[in-house]
C-alpha cells in the first residue's frame, strides 16, 4: 500500500525521502525521483510531515522507537496503518509532550485503489494538523472522513469496518454450510443462455411452458427480415416440424424464427399418432410430456397429405 501512495506524492511534485524494511520498493521509488534513506532515523530527520504505513502495532512501535530522537518539534506524524486504538492514544499522548502533532489516518481500499489515488481516508486528530496535511490526503485519496479530535477514534472506525467485513464473510460461509449440510445446495442449471452458434443463436431456458425446455432463436437480422408492416400471420413463428407453432414472446416485436425442443431425452411415438402421445425412451428420465392435438389440427394435417 505504501509504494503507490508514495508514487502519487512524487507525481504531484512533493519532495520525498523514503525508507522501507525491504529494499526493492525503495529502489522503485528512487527511479521516480525519491531519496532513499538507509535507516528510519535518516528518513525522518528535519521532515515537516512523517507518514507511516506499517504492518501492525509491533512494526509501528519499533520503527518509531528507532526515530524517536530524530523527530523535530513541530512535525506532524501521520499514521495511515491499521493499528489498535490503544497504540493511537498512547502515541498521541507521547508526541504531545514533545511538541509533535499526531494524526491517525487509516485507509480503505486495495492496492489498485491506492494506485489510482482513490482511497477513502479516515482521519482523526487535531483539526489544524489535519488541515495542514489535507493537500497530501487529496493526492492519495478520493475523500477524507474526519471522526474527531482524538486519533484513536479513526483507528476504532477502521477496526469496526474490518469487523463488519469479516462478520459478513463469516455469516455467508455459515449460511452456505447450513444449506449444504441439509442437501439443499444450489445445483448448476442446464440450458443457460450462451452464444453457441454463428448468427447470434442463443440457447435459453423457457420457463413456465409445460414440456418445453429450450428455445433456439435466430433474429430476423441474421435470418430472414420480415417485410415492414407484415401482419400477425407474417410475424408468427413456425414450428420446424411443420404447422403453426407457439408464438415466441418477442416474435411480434422482432420477427424471430424459433423452434422448441422438449425437455429430457428423445421419446418414441406410440401408435396413437393422431393423439400426439409420446412414450418414454428406454432408459430415459423425466416425465413424458403429452400434447393433445385438437380436431382442427388433425384435420389440417390430413388435408396437407
């Protein structure tokens, strides 16, 4: 997190002297114009503003102990790491006795957010000290949220945000485990929409129609455009098996040509061909869908013969 934040300060024209526990980030900053210090004491000597963003309480405490005598009176120490409220309160009291102002300013955001300068900064401390470093916050973050005059207040807010995120993750995990433990876990659905063939042909689930599972459609743009002003007869979709089939929901508006395929495996027709009954294929699964033909449909079929 510290490297992109420092890089943004360099890009904004600020003089920067940096120190990092591992040398590689410091070398990358040096390539951008930063001065790389060999020790924390060298980094903070005669600095107006000291910005810390270290791993935890222990790393922050040990680093500040190493620079204790090098901090000049009147400097502002800005701690942008996530640390405990006790550490923030103790550092504020210790620095106040030496004429050094302390601001807690933990951040919300990932590394890519820091690179873009879009962090949310949670600040607490003396108002005049926050005002003095606000131009730096404007470079590193999108918005600064002020939570009070005591630095530990910002630390508590950041810990509360982390607690809410961890609680949400834990609650979702427990809920998923409860559902799966009772065998009610979600199963992948077959027939979801996907681009499977040229010409914008989609396979989609057709819900609410008994015995029908998938619909294959090709827009008129890629198949046959209907003439302008064509009536309902011209717009009606056709069943590929012959005869007028059920109208697609969007056929009237878009002139789509569709055919439907029944759910489950293929069925063998029984001897009741005129009744349109279907038998289950050997070894097949699922319930056989039965569609009764009307007398008019049967008559139309005989006439075509």
